[in-house]
């Protein structure tokens, strides 16, 4: 559509700044498509590749496919009561070849999407995208190092922070 002069989106998309994100089953789809070389970064909300083959969603993505990821990735879950938390935690422990961030709030599987303007999930998404796609260092400080912005927020548990 970006290359078609008659399309309303002609010339309006920056194909060098592509991100994918998904929640729950959509997170599995985002992980699957993140292997595409055009994807620069990914955000996974309340999701992770099933620790047991099959899972409830029937989306076919396996732990071995985590090796195909190539851009920085962030996992956000609703904490230990989130049905996907253990899957996300296991994914994060397996990803060693690229930057990964893993943080959670004790809000359960629905995250904060039902809060006004998407709540904390929307806020971290905007900061992650501003950092990853626009190079905004202030936004990056939310995720970088042991003294990251989310690390200092008492509501959050950060299990793995991003490295510059």
C-alpha cells in the first residue's frame, strides 16, 4: 500500500520502523511473525510460547522458534496469577541472543487494557516504541539497566531488564 500511488497510505509508512505486538493469543501470533526480517521490535503482552505443546489457542509456534527472533523484545505480564506468566518467563530465560525486557504487574491475564487509555500496558508500549523506533533515550530509560524507570516503580517487578 505504501508503494501504490492511488492508495490513501501511499508514502506514509516508514517500512524501516515496523513493530509487532499482541496480547494473549495475539502475543503468540506476534512471536511467530517477529521472525520476519522487516520487524524491528516486538511487544508481548500476557503471552508466551506454551510450555506444553498444543496449548489452548491452537496457534502453532514452538519454543525452538524463539531462536528466529532478531530484534529487541519486551514481555509484560499480569504476574504469577496470569495464565501466561510461566510461558513468558520460560521464553525470556531461553532468549539469549538479543535484548529482552521482562516486567510484570500483579493485575492478571487481562493486563490493564480495560483502564482508561489502556493503563500501564499502553504507557509501557508507547515508551518501548518511542525508544525502539524513534531512538528516544528518555523512553529507553524506562527499560535500561538495574536502575530503570520500571525497576524503581514499586508496583512493577522487573525480572530482566534491557541492555543498551
